[in-house]
């Protein structure tokens, strides 16, 4: 069998490549830590949400309405708290349900649905927390429907399962102080998860391009000739960064054109009544301009540019210190996965948007659009300014490292990781 | 300062110790006069490539000083690079370019306008690859790539040419062609050449003076005939073996 020695050779080529082993160790370690952080953040957020008290404004003071609320409160374990007004409720609780003055009348009339207004306050970028809060509304809606059936059944001494009143929960969200409908928030939440992720992927691909191009140049043996020419090394680094940016932009433009076409035509219809759609449509472009503002869009574009320079310089640094394409190839996977991990982490860990997380977002770049979006909504640009400042600083630092490396021996000699040396150190 | 600038290359106690602890060169004092062809000879690992890389500003010395026409290569590498050009051992070229594009690219890093056009024409003449110059380099043989790289280095007409094993991997005909062209450029344009080689015959044919490196140290240097008389060898190989034997 000639296949066996060929296969052994292929596997050995990877296993004996220290960069490959290091990459595996790094990916496992990085994602292990990231997973733990995300898990802790998600668990804490969910626990907080599940134990959340809900404010109830009762505008219908009828005996029936009070009894329905009492049943619902007992069933929920005492989580419903009466508040005098919506404003008072939202100042204490994240979720407030408003029982309207015509509640009892509507219950008693067979053909009328029961409309209940609910309000959710969201001051987090975590989709887990906001998802849990919106789910609570569904639970409350179901709880009120069942409580109505129970109270009527008791009053009239009939089976509760025979009573089926529809409760229509009309939800309004207050996201960082901005009022919006649930479907509008769903779009924003999607953008908050999607945009950093896309930027992280583009950065990862760009870093991979840059490292591969640089390593290939070394293998082609023209590298030393180039370094011996009377040109500043920083010009070589800049040219490589710009080259990788152009390559990534060409790829990115093709991708984003496709995505933009999808966004332009993206409309979502939300069923407001059973078996009947309201015809309410949500256009993402309108939401971006109306609720988020084009400032956030501009920051996203700036983030892509900074991210490309940052990742290009990082890729060039890696490509210039490895000795061949194989090692650069093995290091490509962790580069991409690191950027993707960072892109996701800040959002799912559920950290609040403040100076510290702003600095983290600035250093890692990919989550910057989320900071821009939140800053625009709350109308305070302190965190965003800090983030952008750190993004520019970290980009300059990474470029500085690349230029520094190009002026050191390592660019010619390459980084040598030998198992022998590791053993020797033991 | 005037003493330093008299030499094309001058090293003072040049030492290179790699991060692994291995010694590249040790207290090397080397002097290459302007206009001569100087050959560095020695076995593998003797420090030839390390020395040439330091002179070409690719590596930084651990200790010591290196001057190219009086310019300190560590303190002022950009100025030093303007005075010289370097052909590394196993120098290759960008696979995706054609031979002509490679020539244009490398020379455009040094020249512009009419001087660039002249240099390109000169490199095309030196490379002598005919129609192959318009083909991608990925299809070139090792010899063709070597000649192509050498053509760009020669056509740049630096004051100092640093060549690491210029004929390694070349067939007999191409080796003779390369030696003759190096000699021609040295005579016609007064280009100083510092080269390394394993090939003692080549060094004897080309060089005015040689230095024998062994384990990072310069054992002996001088004109070839002078070394033969001093050591009592018939040729450079014998000189090398005798000098090396004295060390042991």
C-alpha cells in the first residue's frame, strides 16, 4: 500500500510543525477561557432576569381585574408588583405591564381581544438578557390569559379549559432611553451581533492574507534582496499592509454588496393577531437612519478601515517572523478564530458599556460598532471617544511592532521554536 | 574617519552571537579595499553568510563596528544600502512576476526616469534570457532565477557588490558567464566585490585577495599568491587545509 507512507508523511508534517501544535493549544485555551467567561455572563444574566420583579399599572379598578391580577401574582410566585404609573414603574422595574381601564369590559365581550400594553427597559447589549426579558412578556401574556379563564370559571362554576380569551400584548421597548417596537429592536439586536462578527471575520481574513503573502515572499527567496535595497523598512511594511487591505477590500466589497442588497430588500412582517398580520414592515435601512443614526454607520466604516490596518500589521508581523508558508498557514486558523471570538465575546458576556469595556472594544476593534450604536442611542459619546482613541492607539502600536520587527534580525532568521530547546529548558 | 572611508568594507572586532548561543562570527577584523574583488572562503558554518548579512544590513552585530565606505552600517543602514547591493545565497524572485517585471521592480527601488530605463536595459542584457523574460518566473530553472537576480544587482552598479555564493547551483557554462561578468563590472565600472564561495578555483580565478574564515574567526587574509607563498601551498585548497591544520 503506497497510501500508508504518504498519509503518515502528511500527518507527520502537521504534527511535527510546532506552529500547528501551538495553534491547537492556543485555540483550546482561548476558547476555553472565552467559553467560561461567556457562560458565567450568560448564567448571571439569565438568573437575574428569571428572578426579576414586574411592575403592573392597574387602570381598571374593577373587582374582576383585581382578582385576575391576584391569581396571576400568586401563580408567578409574587413577582407582580403594583405601581401607580408607567413612569414610576419603569424607574423601579425593567418590565412594566399596563392593564387598561376597559380590561373587564373587553373580557366580558366575546368578540373583543384583550389589549395589554407592556414596556421593557433594555440597557444591555447582551442578546441573551434582552431575549430573556422579551420572553418574560410572552409568559406574562399567557399567565394573564390563564388567570382570566380561571377567575371566570370560578365565578360561573365551569371548566376553565372551555374559556379561551385572546390576550394581545403590545410591547414597547426602551432601549438605552430610545423608544422602539419589538420588531425594530430585533433588527437592532441582529445588527449588534452581526456587524462586529463580520468585521472580526474580515480582520481575520486580512491578517491571514498578510501573513501568507509575507511568508510566501520569504519562501520565494526574494525577501533578503528586498531588505537590502535602499528603502526604509517602514515603507515595506506600509506597502504590505495596504496590499493586504486592497486584497481584503476587494473580497469585502463583493461580500458587502451582496449583504447590502439583502438589507435593502429585508422586510419582516410581524403577526400581531393570530392568523392575521398587521402588515407592519421593518426596513433595516430606515431603522439604521431613524433609530441608530448614521454616526454609528460611519463609525462602523472607520472600524473596518482601522481593523484592516490593525489586522494587516498583525498578519505581516506573524508572516515576517515565521520561516515558511507552512507555519504561517498553521497560524492562520488561530488568528481568524481569535478575531471571531473577540467579536462575539463582548456582546455575549453581557458586560455593561462603560469606559473599561470601551477600552477593551478599542483595543480589540471588532466590537467598536456596538459601542458606537449604544453611545448614539444614549447620546453620550465619552465611551465611544475613548474606544476610538484606543483603537487608533492600538493600531499604531501594532504597526510599530511590525516596523520594529522589520528592523530586527528575526525578520531574516525567523522565529525558531524547537522541541529540543523546550526539552533542554526543562 | 579618513582611514575608515578608504576601505570599501572595514570591520572592527565584529561579533555575532545568535539567540541560541551559537557564534556566527567572533572578533572579526576584515578590510576590503576599494576596487578589489575580495573572496571569503571557509567551510559551512564558518560565518561567511553571517558576515555578509551584517555588512548588507540584514543582521545586526552583537558587538563591533562595520563600515561601508566610511558609513556605519548599524547606525546608518539606509545610507549604507545606497552604496551597495546584495545577492543572497539561493536568491530567488517573485513567482507571480515575469522576469522583466522583476527587473523593473527591483531597479525601480533605486532609480527613476531615464536612469531606470538604462538600468533595466542593462539588466536585460546581463540576464540574456531572451523571450523567457516575458514569461512568469514560476517556470524558470534555478539557474535562470539566479542570473535574473544577479542581473538586477549588477545593473544597479553599486560601489560595493556583496555576493553570497554567486555561482552556487549553476551549471559550468553559466558559472563561467557569471564569473566573467563579475570581473567585467569590477574592471569597467570599478565596482568593489565582496563574495563568499566554497569553490576555491572560482576564488582563485576572480579574487585579488581572500580571507579564510573558520568557526567564526578570520584565520588569515591576503593576496592569493602571497598566501600561497606564506603558507607553502600549491593552491587555495592547500592553503586552507594547512591554515586549518595549524588551528587544530
